[in-house]
């Protein structure tokens, strides 16, 4: 469910991605951050990997939103939810992790790209819930 914009790609409230772009320019593992479409970036890392990352502001990002994102932008390596009042379901986090796709907020993405298998990064809350649900 989009937060501000009912139509894909669920733009950020301010219609820009300056905060995300600035964080990427400052990150020690990021070589470049290229905007390739509205809310879609190629993030090139120091290890040579290039990640196709979709940034959106979606109040409750779940399976339907993920499918729509891929229908519009093709396969993704990561989805980043760009606002503090928006989030994603644990189900979509689990399902995407099984396909080597990461779902994060901006802070989680910044931490995740420090790892080889970035899609496996979870917050302590997520780890606790995954254990509680028997997913870990």
C-alpha cells in the first residue's frame, strides 16, 4: 500500500531521493550510485558487484508490491523502503531472502552491503521474529 502516491513507482513524499543518494556517496563500500529510472538505481560496490536497487515509499510493502515492482523494473537485487513510517512484511523479507534479494530500510541496506551475502542481513527484531516463527 503506497504512502503518498497511489501509482507505481510510489515516489518518496518529497519526490526526490537525495537522502539515499547522499548516504550512498558516503558509504565506503560504494563506488558509484547511478539513477537509471524513477526510484531505480545501480549501486556499484568495491567488490565489483552491481546491485539493482528499487527505492520506494510504500506504507506496507508486501508480496503484491514486490511482484508489481519486478513487473515494472525486472529482477531486483534489493528493495529499500525510504521512510521511517513505512515498512515491509516479514513474509516478503523471508521470501526474497530465499531468492537472494534483500528487503531493507535505508539503515539496513547500508549495513547489508558490507556483507558478501547482503540479502541475509536482518535486524535483531527480524532475527527474533524469524526464530519465533521457526524460519531460522
